[in-house]
C-alpha cells in the first residue's frame, strides 16, 4: 500500500508524493521521462519551488513547473511550456539570475492538505499555560492556517478574540480596534501578526505587543524575523526555548536560551544549532521535560535543606561549651557519625521523591532570586528547624546530667574543673563527689544521647522536607526509599549505641530507653510547626515573595499610576478643547439669533443670555456642554475642592474619549 510506505523528508512533500503515486502512477518513471535540467529550491523568502524539465511531449522544448506561493493571494501549482525557439535543448538556464519567465504562468490547480497536531499537544499547551509558560506560535504558514491550528491546539483559547474577530463582530474597520481598550478590562485579546507587519514594527512596539498579549501567533515569518522575535522575548527578561526542524529555524535555535531541534524530521543544520534534540518530535515531551526539570530542582532543594538543618545542633554544643563553660554536649566522633552515617541514606532518598501535585501550577522561578540555596532556605534550615533540633538535643543532655546529680545551674562555669584530670573530688548539686573517669563516662553518655536526639528530630525533618508547600498528608508516604532511610538511620544509631566495644572504639555508651523519648516532643513540634507554616503559605502565597520582587511590583505600580495620570490629563485637555469648540459654535448660533431678535426687539443681548445659560447649567446640572465647561473651569481653578460628576457627566466623558 502506498499510504503505508515510509518516506524520508518533509511531511508536505511526502503527502504530495503519495497523492501522485495513487493518481498518476509511478513518480520515478515520470522523473526519468522528464529529465530535470534546472531548479530553484524552496526557500522562506520566495516561498515557492521551480524546476525546468526536458518534457517528453515537447521533444524540442522545455517544461517549467512551479509549486508554492508565488503570490500571497494563492498557493498552488502552475506550469509554462517554454518556446523552443528561445529555449532550445541545451540552453543554459541561470537560476541565480533567472533568464526564463517566472510570472504569467498557466494555473493548474490547488491541493489542500492538513497535518493534524498530535492528540497530546492541546493538553501540553494547557499545562504550559498553568505553569506560567507563554507559548508563542511562529510559523511560515498563511495567517488563516496559523490561526486555525493555534485554536485547535489551545494556543488561542476558546472564546478569545483576535483583533480581526473584534472588528468583524463590531462591523468596524480593523484600524479602529484598540486592543489596549479590551486589555484594560481584563479581557484576553489574542494576536495574529503577519510577517509583513512585523517587518514594519519598531522594537518598542514589538516589546509592547509581547508584553500585553498572552496569546500570540506570528505567520509568514522569515528566519530573520524569528530571530527578532526571540530577541524581543529575551528583552522582556524571559528564558526563551525555541523548537524547530528546518534550516530556517537555525538562527532562532542558536539565539534562544534553549534550542530544541526535532530528531526525526529535523535537518542536520538545525540539530547542530540546537542545545537539545527531541527524539520523538513530540511537543508534549518538552512539557514533560519541564516537569522533570522542576522535580529535579525541587528534590535537590529538599535534600540540601535536610542536610543543612543538622548543622545547627552540631555547632551549638561547641558554642555553649566555649561561652557557658559547660561539659562538652557532643563530641567530634558523633558528629562524623551523623554526617557520614545516619544522614546519608535519608538525604539520598529525597532524590526519589515524586512530584508534588502543584508542580506544574507554579509560576516559573525567578533565576535572579530563587537560587538552589537562598536566604529563605538558610533561614528555614538554620533559624527555625535547626534551632528546634538543638533544643531537643540540649533537653536530653540536661536530663541525663540531672539524673546523675548535676543540675543545669551547677554546670555553668564547671568546664575547667570537669576536664581536670587531677581533680577526683568534683561535687555535684547534691554534694556527691565524682572522679575524672566517672565524669568522662557521663560525658560520653551525653554525647551518645545528643547524637540519638538528633536522629529522632531528623525523622521529622526528613518527613517535612518531602514537600515545599503542600501538606505531607496530601503528598503521602509513597517513597519507599525514604521509608527505608528512616529505619536505616534508626538502626545505625542503635547499633552504634548498643554494640559491644563501641564504648572503647568510638566512646559511645548504651542509653536507657527513656532517654530516646526525650526528643520526641521536639520532633512532633517540628512537624506541627512546618505544617502550620505551609498552610499559611498556601493561604497567603504573596507572603513568600522576596523583597526584590516586592520592590519590582512597587515600581511597576508607580509606572502604571504615572501613565494613568498622564492619560487623565490628556483626556481632560481634550474635553476642555472640545467644550470650547462647542461653546464657540453655540455662541455663533446665539449671536446670529440675537441679531435677528434685536431687530425685532424680542430678546435680551447675547452676553446676558450666555451668562444666564452658564449659571443655569452650574446650578441645576442640566447636562449641556456649556454647563460641563463651567464645571471643568471651576475644577481647574479650585483643585483642592473634590467634586464628583453626576451619572450623565461620567457618560459624557466616556463618550468624548471614545469619539
């Protein structure tokens, strides 16, 4: 079957080839009978392909055939039998500077083709939009075709109107549609831009278009224009990814932050210019890659947060040992057991954590502020969770010493006597004397208990690190590697504490079972505290914004207020100007009428009647233009007085602005 044959090359060319095979017979035979002697290949500027053949039905002449869009008004096929007197066999055709006709050809017909998008593309575009990723369509197709495809895949949302749709609905010329009017009312206005229009755009206008429209389609674009579009997006501060398969896409692929070439239909030039090659040519795979990238970033952040947290309960014992002169709560060997032992498997297990439910509903991270390790993570690990862990360790430390007779008040300033080898009669809080060896056994037991307390509070730290904003109950405990890590660190801590010979090898002594539970309340406190923190973040997402983002929003607000103020001032000037013009016309009409009335002696002078009209409008708000002008003059003279327009006045202002 012809339809089942595999073809290499462009999809449109493959469709044409199969169509001719079915309707006209073997293409190879026709090519052999009509030898090609010259060709102008298709390019994005000409948008057509032309070839000249030694036709079998014209033994002494040539046949010129063309396909493509020689003129914007049509796309199809045409031919022309070249006169044998001017173009005999053996004539040298120059394709660089054509010495043969390329216009006034004989039209043959049109072929309608459709290359339907893959079924997964609309869903992928929807995921991009929910993830804050702006999808812009840039194609060489006709604007009507591009618009239809964009609506089919969801780049132009259902119900959204383009400028052309608005003009057709209102039955007004296209130039009278102001997209900003609809954007100011929070109505999405899609935009389809022709390449010829893009050629005449300034950089400022393009920036404004990219900024104010969320759904944009560029049609009939050249390679240079694709590059201009990429540069415009980068001027907005966006991270730009470009997909393409042809030679014409190479400049844009090279310029983009991430160039993605098609692995199946892509040309060698596009693959060399790209940073990444998509093996299945499926747009949905790019969205899946974005999701995987966010997942990797999240899991790295979680693993770092878990690892950094235990630094505080490891450092604070030495600080209190130096500042308060208490016996050393935690030894260096036990710190190594934490960093190289109990924390290893749990930290690695976070790399196997599945994606959170909102991972593709977040806005893209700010590359300048949202780093892998930022101030927020340091504050969370060191200033909050780490401090609670340190409290749990010190609580166990003081409990063990108190059970052995040394109350907290007795420990302050005792370090020098405690570490004195020659002092074997150190008294505790109850007057009992302790030798140096007895004191060291208690100290090493405290080291082990502090180590065990860190392991207990790290249970909660590992669980809360599973999510960044969602509740742990929503995420669940499906990560089997993480569950194994919880048991592994507990088993290792118990082994180091109870294994015979560890008291000699690592100075780690067995603990009472009750001492393991001293840190449990702090572990529960960590879990409850973090759940409340995440709940607050979910209810008030704006709280998590950095100071730089807040400053940026404040500057944007000030800029909008300044633009609004300028617009209001310009509108007020226009209204006053129109009011003056209307008043002049009214005055001329009154003068003409007054002239006729003065002859008959029926009406008072014009100046008196005009003054009465103004006073009447000011007092009774009749809605006349002169009354509105008087009000405008009074507001300009008394800016401190706050007056409000009546309902008809507001309507009048809007009408004048629209006109």
